[in-house]
C-alpha cells in the first residue's frame, strides 16, 4: 500500500483539524475541508488505509482518528521543507504577526547589560506568546575569551572583580586579598590584567604569561596570584550550562498532558532542569549531523524526545549564536498537536531579534 497524493491530503486535513480542535476527526469533517470532492465513504476507506500504514489511529471504536507520531513527522517534515524554500527576508511575516510579536520586540529592544537577564525575559515572553512551556540555555562558553577585568576596592582587604567575557557574559567575584592596596596600585593592576589577559581563553592563560605578570606586579605578586585564581575559577564556572524555563503551568491547558502523573513529571523536569541537559546535548548532536536546510530548527515528536517525561509532547528547538561560536538553545514544549507553523516561525523570529540585540551590545 502506497501513500499517494490523495492519502497525503487527507492525512494533512486530519492533522490540521486535530491541531485546531483537539478532538478525534471523522470522515464527514474531512469531506467538508478537502478539495477532493470525495464521499464520506471513500474518505473513510482512505482513513482506514492511513491507519493501517500507521499514520493515524482510532482511539475509540466509535470515534474519529487522531495522528500518530509517524503522521506528525510526515506533516512537520513537509512543513519544514516548504519553509526552507522561503527567502530569509520573508521568514518574518510582518503583516500577519506584527501585533502578536510586539511584546517580544519590546523586551528585546531594551538595553540589557546581562545576558542571563535577557534570556530569562525571552523564556517568559515565549511562554506568554505561544501558551506552551519554554526553555532557553545560556550560551556555551567553552573556549570563551576574556574581554575585560575591572578591580575595585570594597573593604580594606576585599576587592570586587568584574569579569566580562565575549558575548557580554558578566561575572562578579569578591576576592579576599592578603594585603591592602592603594588606588594608584589598583589602577596599575587593572592595566596589567587587561594588557596581559584580554582576548585570551582560559587555556591560553599559561604559566609563561602568569609568571611574566607576577614579575611585573613586583611587591603585589601575591595579589596577582589571588586575582588570577579568582578569574580562572569564574571563567570555569561560566562553562556550566544554565537553563531557564517558563510557562510550565501552560501544560494544564491541554487535556492530553494534564493527567496528574504526566503533568507532575513534566513540571518536575521543567523545574528541576537536569534532564533538560539531555535535550540540549541531543540538539547539538543533531545539528552536527544535519545540513543547514532547517536553519538550526529541530522538531522532536513523542518518542523522538530524549527526555522521558516528554514522550507525550512535541519539542521544537532553535540554536541562537552570539559571537565567536558561542551558542545556546531555545526550546518550546507542548502537546503533539501544537501549532508547528507558528512555533517554528516564532523561534526564527526570536533568534533573529536576539542576533540583532547582541550585535548592538
């Protein structure tokens, strides 16, 4: 049995109707929406074939059909192929989506000094805009370069080090030092740190550079050692993946996900976040294997999702990039009957706007 054009059209009609209503779809409903001019009996026979092929199932004897993971996969793959043909400047449909995306533009156009604050706002706005659960990771900063260090006095033996890395990743570190330091010498240390370390990765801060700095520090060698230890620790900690989530309670809006056990497991995964790192790793692996046809967009349906508690969900992810190869993941989690077209379009839009914001910072 082959999946011919007529079956594909009927399958798409079933899926689109189910996405809108969340109710099993019968042959009479399909006969009203397709342009095939087929009788309900013929459509019924075709739907029986689609069920045999594994694209739809009949949850109850007297009910209509609903899509399977296999059916959703065909639908999504076809949609992604169509989107891949669109020109980049048509990815954002301004007329249709301008009002809908105003809140995103407002948030992203604000001056944000900390990347983490911006990403938390993105998660919240996406959850509100889509009515699904959302997640976003901080960019992976493996091999990230130091951009700037500023030391200032807090107390007699305490310094505040403001450490800025590429992509405007900022970390503050309070350092207890073994001696007091004058403002004049503080200025000299700041100059020494920035002339010696700016533009270097953690791996490039080798013993040769450190020894040279210690010699140049003279009587303040111990302070340089203590400050360098703090910088190394801070950059190392910045490599740890952080995941921000929002909209977990949105899942209660969808009956198929609001079962008490399913919902509690899903909410736990979103709040606890550790299992989400598996999704991020899977996303990275998929991007390495795939071509650029989908422009960094990945769609996981049901059992394709690497997170066990999300096997009844669909997850759509996008990769955003700051600069110098720093990448993070944005994800939208919802029912299998999510509005894939809107979700993919929203992710492309938010990623484009993130790119604009980071280019200006």
